[in-house]
C-alpha cells in the first residue's frame, strides 16, 4: 500500500504536525476563542473539536451535532487553520464534507467495529479527503490495520494512524495504556504510514501530556493531537486531560526533536551497541529454544507417571521467585510478569501436544 506523507497534506508545515482544540465543541464563543488562541502557536496547523460525541451511557453530553459544523467553518474563515472532526456514521461524513471540513478522524469506538468501518469506508469512496484512524479501544493490531485497509481499498490514500492508547482493566498512571510496541509494530508492517500520537487520551491528565508527547517524538511519530480548552477545569467533557493554549505552547516549545542520523562516530558507536544487542537476542532465542525442549521432556515424563500438566502450586512458587529475582536485577515487574506468563503458556501448550501424541 502507498501512503502520502502527512506533511504533504499541509505544505510548509514542519514536523511535528500539531492538531489541537477542545474535546467537545460546546458553544460558538468557546470554539472561536480557542481557535484564535491556537492560531498564535506556530506549530498548530489543524483545529479539532468533537461535534458528535460517542458516550458510554445515554444522557451524557453527546455533542452539539451539526450546529457545530457552522462554528468550524467560521474557525477556518477567521483563522486560516484547517479543521477536523470525528465521524462515526456515513451521514457524519456527508455533513462534514458539505461544511468544508478538511480532515476527518475515526474514533477508537468505531474502529473496533468492522461493520461500521466498512460503511464509513464505502461512504468515503471517491471523496478526496485525508482520514485519521485512531487505534481501536482494545489492543488489537489487526483491527487497526483492517480499518486502514478498508479505507485504502476505497481510494483513500491520505491516511494517518493516531495512537491514543488502549483500554486497561488495572489502574495505572495512564487513562489508556500506551503499549508503545503496538504502534511501533504498525509502522513496521505498514511502512510509509504516517503515525500521530494523542497524549491527551493516553495520559488522561494534563500533567502527563509533556512526557508522552516527548516519547512520541523520540519514536519518530509524525505529529500530535492534543486537547486544548480556554478554561479546562470547566470543560463539559474530559476536563482533566485538556490544556490551556498557553500550556500547549510551552509543551511544544520544549519538545526535543532528535536527529535520525548523527556523525560517523555516532553511527559507528550506535552500530556497535546494536551488534551487542543482537548477540544478546540470539542468546535469548537459544535459551528459549532449550527451555522448550525441556518442556517437551517434562511432558513425556509427566505422561509416563500419569500426572497432570499444570502443577499450580509449583507455578505460583516459580512465578514469585522469578519476579523477586527480576526485581533485584532491575527489571520492570510488569514486563517480567508478562514474559513469564507467555513462556509458561507456551510450555503448557508444548506439554499438552506431547501428551496428545502419546495417547
């Protein structure tokens, strides 16, 4: 698949492309006040606002609807900023295009549903408009890729992915778990696809926007979508994750845009470090293969002595011991727990296959 670089959509704009504006369009005055303040920030080229808001429960504020599109039109006329809104239904697409919206975005709750994505993709067929695709709510890379593929096959080539984090059961410092490995894998599987980051939804707190934005830049993402409001604490939706335009300007001016390539000495030193990591990875692979051979041997031994595959008490003791040792070695316990779980699941599968063959 061929994708057009995001900066080609907006001539003269340097990385990062910054999209900013309120979570929700509340009133015409609020929209225009925010837009005029953002116009003063050179990095901001696109104004965003939620017009139709998908909410978990009925009765919550679900957006001002079509009336907000007239406000967005005024934003473009008065400030020159491009505009973008979220669309979830074909009639949203039609109304947005009729009101001159420049860029559409598809939200996480829509991307998770292939039926909805197919309807939207078909409604966009033949319409030359850029589309931003947020990741699905759940950490499913295939769903994200599938949504992009549906758009591409309907003739949309100005597509960008937006990493906004993933729903999580446990409470952490993030509203939505970043799972950075997922957008990184998306970039690997879909080379050339522009990827933006939405630090507002990942963090859920304005205090986390700066470090998340910096990490996105360090991972060579193309831009940022950040929620901005003239009086965030009084915002009708997602108040805690919105910034004032002034705070946004401070964050953008403080971003460090690191070079992709350095001097010959830098590249040589970097290559040496990569080589060392390669050697460690090869050793890890060898050790994992050796461990799985032991799992096969254990499966045969358990079969011969007619005992169950899962020894729950042993697994609990092993898990606690490895976590303790890993923590002392400086490893992140969440990472280690996930790794141990994967290794254990593979070991159980191998032992099960061995026993089934011996039956």
